[in-house]
C-alpha cells in the first residue's frame, strides 16, 4: 500500500498541468480533461491509496483550467454564453456567496464554510468551457467522442467491481465483498447518480442514425445502472424516462419504447426484487439496509431547526451530521432540506425555480431538429429534481458538473436551432 497519496498524485498533477495547455484553443477539451482527471483520481481509493491528501491539489488544477478556458475565449474570439438561460442559477450561487461572506465574518463560522462553496467552481468552469466550443450542429455531433472518453473510466472500473464482487466502502475505509460498486466515484449512491446523468447525456447521440457504437455504450450504462443497485436512482430514472417519453411522445416510437422498457424490466426483475428485499436485512457492518427512517428523522430535525433561522440558515457546510457507526459526518440525504438549513428558505425557493426553469426550457426543442438534446436534458433535469429528494447532488463536484454539461448542451442546442431557422 502506498502510504502517502501525494507521492502518486503530485506527479500526476504536474503531468495534468503540462498536458492541459494543449487545449487552450478548445475550452471544451480543457474542461472535459479536468472532469476526467477529477472523476478518475478516486480509483486510488479502490487501490487503498489514501485519497483525501490529494484534494488540495485540485485548487491548482481548477485555477489552471479556468485560465485555459479564459485564454480559449480570447484566442478564438468566442463570446461567453448568454446570461439569461442560466440567470436563475447565477442568482442561486450569488445568494449563496453573499450568505457565505456573511458567515465568514461572523464570530463562529461553520467549519466547512469555504471548502463547501468552492465545490461550485468546477461545475461553473465546465459550463462556460463547454459552451464556448459549441457554435453549430456539427460541433454538437463532434462532442460525442470527447464525452465518451471523459466518462468511460468510471464505467469500466464499476463494471469490473461488479464482476469481481469487491468494492470500496468509503465510510469504513475498507475493500470488502458483497457491497455495491462505486466505480472511481468512491460513494455508491454518487456512482449511481453519475451513471444516470451520463446515460442522459449520451442518449441524444445514441438516438442518431448509424451510431451503433453509441447504442452499445448506452446499453452498457443501463447495465451499470442496474448493477449499481441504487434504489433511489432507479426510481428517479424511471420517473424521468416516463415524463420525457410523455412530453416528447410525438417524436418517439412509443411501441418500441414500451416494448424495450418492458423487456428491460423483465430481464432486470431478479436484481430489482433482490435489492428491494434487502430492505429487511443488515449489512456486514451491522447497519440496517432500510435507511429511509433514519434519513427522514435527520431531515425532519434539520428542517425544524431551519425554521429558527429562516432567512440566512446556518451557513454552507453546517448540515454535516454524524451518521451511523461510520467514520464520516454526512449531510441529510435531501438537497432541498440541506439548502434550507444552510442558506434559508429564500435561497431554497430560488434553487427550486432554477431546476424547474431548466426542465421547462428543455421542452422548447420538441418541434426542432435538435429535439434529441431536449429529450435528454429533460430527463436529466427531472431525474435531478427527483433524486435530490433522497440524495445529495448539489455539492458533488463530479455529478453537478455533469448537470452543467447537460445544461450547456441544451442552451447551445436552442441557440443552434434558432440560427438554423434564421439561415
């Protein structure tokens, strides 16, 4: 076992810094490279290489990628993406930033105040950098391969873990058999969210003609989602798919969709039944598999406490709470409760408006040639709205960066469709 993570991570960081400048004319390449780097380094956990010591180095990686994106804008003379499509998001982040400043100058700021807010840096970089590289329909199509390269490592590692039956339990810092795969994302729930968002991003490309490789890749993601055994993701993905199919029904072959869905459910039923039956069992650490009651109790307690400070909450990162018999302090498994507790009810309302606003925007492409991207984005945003009720996504830098990728594709698709109409 390698005792110092820095001994392996620092050389990789230097290599990343030197090689990343190859993308200074292609901002999308720079942000995808960083996202791949960020989502892949956690494989060190599966190899039992201590990982947390490497996290501060990402501040350097973020800064370098930000500089590359800025240089890319100047060199290529591209305009930044318009503010209006993301105005609701900028309002949320702006309100959170003001809240953070307020608590930073207070006598007793939360321990995780600053590092919690820095988790928004990568998603914003991803959105700006990816948007800068899409100007027409050809750019959208060409993005499929870089996207595949960005995501495939986590997929392969997760499938390998499912095959050998061993995975990494971050809460207890051990590699054990019989637990859910985590890919290179460390946490099993976060890995399920990662897979679903990747699948929604890839779906528009897989729906294009003459793309058998993309269809096969999408099938592998569906298999990985099934093997991830993430009940919350299964339910959220089913709701997202159902709503997406209903809204985009005039563009889809409903017979094929229903037939494929029923076939998938039939093939997957043994795994699904086994996973839900496990709710009555305990794991090898003595913890109940039915965590809903405990999560509900924790969320209720925090929500009631938030009522005592309804306007400003208790500050970013203050929702971290002891959880079970693990070595971790975890936030409530509900992003809405977390935002209410940490930032107050006003910011929570702004955040919900942002999510609904983006889901509604995804319906604008129903009658346009780029409708596939609207279909994928709609499913992604509905999935996010639902999964946020039972999981934490907002501070997960990798998963939320995927959300920003989904939105960048949507906003540029709408822009491209308008330009095509005018030409």
